[in-house]
């Protein structure tokens, strides 16, 4: 099983400058590269200081000048916000600038907050339909002249200018949860990225089952990969692990509030949640974080990751956004590289 790093610039309050957050982002990515990780992933989000990345291609091109070996992935672009010609061309240009290191992850998106602002009136079902139309159109544009007459976009014969540096095209990943999404990904020659969030081993097993079933039905002659994206933390001792679990619990409380899209927002920041409000959300309790994620000492983290490897996951993406300080993230990532990854060499 390979290991990668998933991160954004993550602003907790107005005391943090964007310049410092960017510097921290670069340093963590450099650690991943120098530590032998397989890839660095970053997503697309708009108007949210919770996850700052209005165009992940900009971030990845920036990282290409600070790293040597890691693959550079979008985890993920939000399909309904992109026209096929624009996505094909920008991804191809990014692949050239990064010297063939690009991985293109695509999702329908998750936040109604973003839908309301960029695609008013669109719901998750339409977003999924736009993604299923976008992916094959981008693949055909990379191959040559292609005219498209779809439900959501139409254009006369066009090709991607430029073409990707990678001769087979940029590897594509689909964020999948339900069996239909797994089937779609594998039918179209894409890899699969799954995110069980806080939901634990049963969900991790179910996602793998959906992937294996889709691979058996649609994977003949193909070799799709599956990546598990999940929070992790490698602590120095039991007290450090307990503190980290509280931070990740706080992250999910804010994640849930953004997802519900009901709380006041000012300057890209949610109205702060009180300690009482967060304590009342049982499914995000710190002890649930420790139970359901690879959070612990190096030995405890290795034990959980070995289970993922045995299930068949090809890649584990360490989701480091967590409401922690840069120093906490840095130290955990260092222990992950030094004390956990060698067990999988």
C-alpha cells in the first residue's frame, strides 16, 4: 500500500494570515516529498476559509517547483463547476508544467454552500449527472477532435490544447461512495477514491466491497486502483493522542456545520461553535475518532493500516486538515514518515 498526503490551506480564525498558511502548506508537501510519500493531493473549494483552494491546479503547479518526486493530484475538482474543454486544457497544461506528475481526481461536490453560489438551483443529483457527462468528454478531448452534444454542455468539434504530457492521458480518479459511482469509474477506466469520513471499519469494508464488485463486472482488461482518504494522527504518547482526537473531533463538528449550511458565515468563517454545541454531537466525539480512524501511537496506527492493506487498498491518503496547529501537523507527519511507513516498505 502506498501513502500520500491530502491537505489544504486551513484557516481557523482571522488571526492566521494567508501568507503563513501558504508557507505551511508548502512545508508539509515538501516533507511528504522528501519522506518518500507517493503523492500530494489538494481539492477545490470556494468562499470557505475552512478549506482554501479556489483552483487546485495553481497549488499543484506551485508545488511542482518545491518537490521532486511526488505525484500531484486534485483531490478533487468539482465537476459541475467546469466546462469539459476548460478542464481538459487546464489539466493538460498542468501535466506539462509538472513534467507528467498530475493525477486528476473529480467529484460531484459536497457543499450546498458552494452550489448556491456557483450553480444556483443545482442539487446533488444534477451535480452527479454533470460529472458523469464531463469525464468521458475530457477523455475524448485529450485524444483528438471531438464534438459533444450532451444534456449539460454542447460544443462543435474541438480538441484539448495542449494535450497532456502523459501519453495515455492524465490518470483520473472518481470520488465514489455508492455502487453506481464505482461502476461508472471503472467502466470509464478511472481509479476510485473513497472517503469513509468518521464512519469506521464497516464503511471501509463496504466501500471496498463495492469496488471489488464493480471491478469484477466492469474491469476486464483494466487495472483500476482504489485510494482510501482518511484522517490520521501519529502521537508521541497517550496524552498527545487524546489532544489530537479532540482537534479532529472539532474539525468534524465544523465540517458538519458547513455541510448543513445553516450557520451564519462572515468573511469565509463560520460563526464559532461553542464547546457545549460540539460536545452534544455524539458521532463526532473524540473517542469515536480514535475508534474509527488510524489515530494513536505508531504501533496502533500501523495495526489499523495493515487491516486496510489486507482489505486491498492500493493507497492511503493521510488527510491532515484537522483544526490543529501547523506544529502538531508537522510532528505527526514526521512520525508517520519515520515510524509508520517503514512497516510497509
